[in-house]
C-alpha cells in the first residue's frame, strides 16, 4: 500500500497529469529539452516547472504502471529524462557550489582596466569565477567620484538586484575609503556584503583584503645595491595610496640597509600632491614614457616604477631605445618579463588566489575573517627573477630573511 502523499506531491502530480493528458509525448519531450538546456548553461530552471520536474523524478519508478496499460511512450521518455539527469552536473545532483542566486558588482578606479597588471588580473579572476559559479557579475569603471557614488547607491537601492539571495559590492583599493567615510549609510548586512580590496582599513565594518609590498620592495632595493647599481630612481604614482608608500619606503630602506644612501631627489611622483579623488596617477603611461627619457639623461642605472598601468610607458620607452638605455628595471604586481629583457625581476601579488578564496567561502556561506592582510612571508607575494639574472637571484636569496624581518618591524611601528 502506498504511503500517504503530501499536499505538495498531490498538487504536483495533479498539475502534471492534466498537462500529460493534453499532450503526453510533446510535453514530456519539452521537459527533457528544458532539462538539457538547463544543464548546458548551468542556470536554475524556471520555478513554474518545478512541479513537473518533481513528478518526473519522484515517480520514475511508477512509470511501469503506464507500461502495463500499453503506453510505452511515457515509460521511454521518463527513462530518457532520468538518464539525462545522471550526465548533467546541475541542480541538486551536483556537489559544486552554486552562485546562480548571487550578484557581484565590482568597482574599479577611473584609472581603469588595461594596465597589464593589477587591475587586469583582478578582472580576469572575477570573470573566471563567474564562469565557475554562474553568479551575475557587473564590472564598472567610474570616471568620476559622482558616478562612483551613483553606482554604489544603485547597488543598495536597486529592487532588481535586491532579489538575489546574496549580493557583494567589491571596491578596488583604498581609493574608495574617502567615499565610505562620507557615506556611513553604506553598510553590509542582510543580503549585502562589501569587500574593500587592497586596503588595510577595517574601520568601516566591511570585509577587507590587503597586501604589503614593503618586504618585497625592501629585498628589491637591497639587491639593487648589492649588484652595484648605485644610482636608482623611483617613479611612484602618488603620495596618498598606502600600498605605494609601503613599496617606496621598502625600496629605500632596503637600498640603505645594503650600504647605499638613497637621494630623495630621485623619488618622483606622477601626481605630486594629496587629494581624495579617484585619480591616482596609474594611467599616465605617456608621462612615464617621458620620465624614462629623464632617467636616461641623468644616467640612472635602475628604475623602480610603482605606478600601475603607467609603467607601460616606461617599458615602451625601453623597447624604443633599447640599444641606448643603460638602466635596468622591474615589473610590479604581475609577471612583466615579456615587456623587455631589461626587466630583472617581477614583484608579484597573487590577487587571484585572494579573490578565489574569498569568493569560494562567500558562495558556500562559510565563515571567513573580516580582515586578511598578506605580507612578503606569505605565499601571496613573491619576487620572480627572470632568465639571465641568476646572480641577482642568488644575491636576493641571502637577503630574504632580513626583508621579512624588516617588514614585520615596519608594520608594527605603523
């Protein structure tokens, strides 16, 4: 004797039975195609068909009842639908995390994408995770502060995106700290989360993920001096970004530790001043191209560029005047060795690993720290020396422990 069915099961069967009576084969074929399409695109099925799917899955064992009455079409299509579910990794049959009911809005600075480094790596990582988890992703590069404010306000007040179970606002770098300070109503809670990325400021009650380039830059400066490069110059994006300041301090401290005396006149800022706008000197590649000429004229022997996408201008100048340029340089944020054979090493920030871990925990609703800050002694920041510079690498290996120690002390004092 069959067990008593729930009201939901009864409604499901009655609704589906009425449809099946009207057009058995066509309707069941529609269900099969709908299911296969759902698997292909890994999107959640339309909820109005839930009862039909429920019937087909829950009662496939009863299909023999139809067969006994001579209706083998029902049996065949039921089995086909059931077998298709075994080959499709979607719905409840998959153990993969599902982000289909999640929405992520990423705001970059107006320096924008196309920097061949930090921002492009972040963009690629979010796109990769979008494909993996099937969440809705929106990337925005505000050209002004007012547009940034409007976009963030839309995130908190949009009734369409509010329908998602989880929503995440990602603000790239500490550029957005002044805006968060001016708009205290922007808070995470309910179905809203905020990630302040590449920052160390946890005073806003958001998730924070940050890095320090001090230790890696310390090692860079010390190695430059050890390899008898005595006239380095630093081209820095601005005076306000904390990550820039840590890198500048690290390089100078490392150079001085190794026996050098860094001349402060060899520290040049792309934007010389302080401001709270989103313009931070990371997209001034032509300016850095011209500064490459300055370094050549002043006979510098190493250029340390900490200016984001503006660095492309320096690399382009070196390629254009390769046979005349005596100085060496380095890559920042990502591997830049392909730009020129005068790039000794690249300081790499593995932002992709940080984002991957955060998104995975967020999608799976796992507890995770409010703040994480990664330094040179972690696996998230490292220096990669390129072919032909093995002697530099050997020199750096002897200095790494000192760089880690110096970074600890520096951050404690800050």
